[in-house]
């Protein structure tokens, strides 16, 4: 079966549309990065790690790691909702609503409500700041997987490869204690335990 060729006028129009689409996507990536750059340091550190994402597995690992980090940040501002109908811990999203009035209870039940907000699951509106970082990481994965695209680096991505902080965090976890450790009685000096 012979392949159909576009007439020259249509081919030129397709090229122009492709260039406009590419430029628009670059501008969207720049806007996403600008949104992340506006964050304060602890939040920004979790979000900027998207630059180390290079495949789908690392995308999901980064997403889980960043979600857990954001939950840790939100835990500092927890409040008990004292309405008679609900006695739950509530937190504001530290990414999209960090400066909310401190006397009012947070918007999301903690931790599951905030986790759903970050993921955009169960009918919740996804956090726009986390979504921006996720879209940048996802675009990076698509660019890496698509062999037809030229390997171009977005202008705001660092030249040196970033370490993957979610892998470093797993490596730093202390090993579980052995069951063979002799339990110490209260007020017992560890140096006097027989070997």
C-alpha cells in the first residue's frame, strides 16, 4: 500500500502548527517551573527533585517520596476539628495553601484527605503546585521514551544529573534490629552485659 503524501501547502501548515505546539509546550513547562521556584525551601526541595526522574518507575517513586515529604510538612500544622459532628485531625496543603489562617481548622482530613488532594483522587481537585511538578516529570519521561524526538534539554534543567533523593532516603534507613540483641533491664549499664 502506497503511503499518502500531504500536498506542499498542507505540509507547511502542519510544520507551522507543530512548531507552535512545541513553543506552547515549552512555555507551559517554563510556567510550571516558575510556580515551583516560588515555593519556600522545604516544599521546593521535594518538588524540584522531579529533575532526577528519567523513567516511569522513578516517576512513581518520586511521586510517593514527595507526597510523604509534603505530608510530613503538613503534620507540623495539624489542628483538631472540634465540631461535634467531626473529631478529626485536619491540615492545610503546605503547597497550595501554606499561609492559611492559623486559628481555623485545615481544609483536609489528615493524612488521607491531604494525600487524596495531592493525587487528585476520589473526586478531589488535585493540588495545582504538585500537579505542575508532576507534569514536568511526566513530560521528561515522555521525552526520554519517544525515540522520534531530538534529545533536547529544557533550558531550566541542570546540566549535571541530579541524585535521586528518594533512593538516598531508602539507603539511609537504619537496618532493623536483630532479634538476637540482649534486652536490657531498666537502669542496667550496657557495658556490664555479659558476652
